[in-house]
C-alpha cells in the first residue's frame, strides 16, 4: 500500500513540473511579445530663411533651423505617414517642397523623405491703361536689367510681366524705355520703384494723348494760321475765340509761329510776339498767348478791346492778355477773355475796389469790406466786414487784406482782414495827430511790407507809413508833397506820385524825389525798377525805364485812375475809358 502511494505521488509531481516548464516555454514564444519600431527621418536642404516647421500626419511640429536630417518619430511596421510643411521660411521667403513624404513603414527605417527649400520667386507686372491699340510701348526694369536689353513691348492695354523672377526683398525700378510715337502718347508710371515684400508687385502705367493749346488775343482773332515745328510739324487755325489746338504731339521742344491772313481786313495788323517756344514733357502744354495789335496801335495807346460799351472803370488787374478784370461802381466787374468783354455777376451792389489773385484763384474786395471769390463767371461772398466802409484796398490774399477807412468821428484808419474779421491796425488820425494827416492810398507787397501814403497838413510834406510785420514806422519827405497814389514791385521799389510834378521813391534804404515832369497822377503800377507806369488827369500817362521818364500820348482827355501791366509790353489803363498800350 505504502509503496503504491509513494509511486503515485512521484508520478503526480513529475507531471506538474513538466506542465510548468511547457507553460513557461509557451509564454516566451507567443504573440504577446513587443514589435520592433523604425525611425522616420526627414532631410532638409537649401534652408536660407529662419526656420521651416514640419508636421507628421498634421500634428507634432518639428522646427528645423538649418540644413540637416531630423527624426520625426519612431513607428512600427505598417504605420502610415504623411510629412508636410506647416510653416515656410521667411527672411528670405522660401518655398519648401516635400518629396517621398507619404508611405507605410516596412521592416527598416524611413530615410528618403526630402525637404528641399529654395527662395520664393516673385514677379513684377505692369498694368497698362490708355495705350492706343497697335502702339509700341517698351518697358524694362532698370534695377535688374541696367541696359534694358530684355525690355518688354506692350501693344495694348492689359497686364504684362516685366520681371518674371525676383526674390523676396529684391528691388525693382520699372521704366518707360521710350514713348509711343505712332500716334504720340505720354505714358507715366506710379509706384514704379520699390522692393518685393513676399508678394508679386504691380506697377500702374497710364498713357495719354498729348496736346498743345494756345490762344491769339485781340479784337479780331479768327482765321489766324499757326504753325508748329519741332518733334513734328503741323498747322492749325484759330477759332472765333482765338483758340488753337495741336493734337497727338510727342514729348519734345516746339516753336509756334502765327501767320496773319493776307486779306484786306488784316492790313496793318501786327502779332506779338512773333513766335513762342513750348516744351511738352509728359503732360499737355499751354503756349504763351499771342497778342494782335491793331493798325496804329504799336507802341501807342488804343481802345482796350473791341467793345467799349462797358465804359471805364476804377481799377484793372489780370493774369494775362486773355484774363483781365476791370472794376467799377454798383458791383461792376467786367472781364476781358482776349477777344471780348463781358460783365460778370459780382453778387454785390457796392463799388468793387480791387480784383486780385492768390494761388491760382481770383478774388475781389468791395467798399463794404466783402471778400468775393470768382467761380466760373460768377462771384460768391467769402466774408464781410459788417458795417465798415473802406475807400482803398491792398489785398494780398483772401485772408490778408489791408484797407483804408475814413469816418467823420474816427478820422483815417488802416484796417486788416484776417479771413474772419476786420480789425484796426492803425488809427492814423489819433496815433499821428501831430501831423493832422490826410491819407490817400495804400499798397502791400506782402504781410510785412505795407505802405500808406498821405500828407502832413501842418507843413505840407508827404507822409509814408510803413508796416514791417511788427509795427508801423513813419517817414516824411523833405519838401512839399501831396501823394494821390502808391505802388511798387517789392520792398526796394516803392513809388508814390500825385499833385506835384515829382515822384517819391523808396529804394529799400531811403526816400528820394526824382522829377517826373508831369503832375496829377492818380494811379501807379510797376513790375520792377526799370518799368514803372503812371496814369492821371486828362489822359496823362508816364513811363520810367530806369533812366528817364517818357510820356506816351493817349490821344484822349479822359481821366485815368487805374493801371496794370502783363509785363513790359502790354499795359492797361482805366478811368473814364479803357485803354491798352502794346508793342
């Protein structure tokens, strides 16, 4: 019994040991063992910018700052991968392209993913408008093609590429190599120079057809033939207003010459000047006007225009031979356009004292202190002086007008308009009571050079009051002098004249009294020390050429009080009638 039990126990023990050994062996070689992982690597080349950021399957940023091979992850066999560029390099801008970026991990490391970076290429284009189809417009980029050997020819409106490849921050400087000539056009560029900023650049090119316009002024202006010579040759004929046009001209220098008709109605007429020069440079050009002078009116006074029905005027001023204004009572403003007189609606019933210009605009001032602005052929009021009354005005600009006023209680005063209100700058009768002054006229060159003239009634000497921008300073003539008018061209060329047969001149340092030889002058004008004109009683006119006085005969007995010139060869005088002197 015992033996049998022992034998059975040993057999059981042997079975259990064998079972454990077999079980352990099965665990060591079964399917639950860890699978091997393989490296996924990317190689970056050509990196010049700051960094490139890579992603694997849209996650896990890997930043690369220089050419190198980087490990993106480790993955087992069968793992699917997709390598992409999440952020491209800047400074300079580059485009990084991934090759072999998609696949499945096999039984080895993945090392063939390549990321190749290269500078991003941008282009410079030109957007052309206004070019006549079929024209030839060559464009080039001087910054990248100094001699313009690779210029691009444009033949119609549209967008063309001038510089096809340009790196970020690269400079460009587009240029019109030559202008279209058939027909002539002027093509101009905007934003033509610059640097690429991580995007393509477009330069705007606008082409226009150029023209030269001009005018012949006078009392009969239609039918004058005008010849153009220079870059091209052409002829034109003036219309009823004396206007002419040369279309489709090229850039360059030209000479324009008028020729008067040979018919009997033109006998004795003269045109001045005989020719003018004009330069066309990328924009329309306006030629200096020609003046037609009637027979017998060369270097002589004649009626100021074909229509003397407007009568005379108080003052005269203009911007050229085809733009002259004459003022008068009851709001009268008459305009000469080079061929005809017309009355403009001033919008006031007061006497208009002066028309003046500032920055290309035309203004006027009346006896109530109203400042008027011309728009088209009508006038509007910019500002007014309320209840003031002024007798003379010396305007500089719409916000800078000097004037004289007189009141039986207040006496003589100098007023100033600053664009908002009139204020008293000088109460002459009070501040210079010792002179018992009589004030007659004033003239202003600018805000720091204003002259007021009158007479000291205690001794008869002339009074000159000068505003220097800070204060008034009085000066007196050495002898008897009763001025009626003052004018000039600058701080060292100021003239006054009046009852006596001498003038008084301020040369910038002292007063002098050159003899005129004529008296009773009511108006003065000068554009320089060698060109001074005066007008006065019964048609009197005088001229100073820097050396001597002359007395051009007007042939009339009308009193004249206003004078203005468009240079030394075209002088207007107004009063009881309108006269013009030309040569």
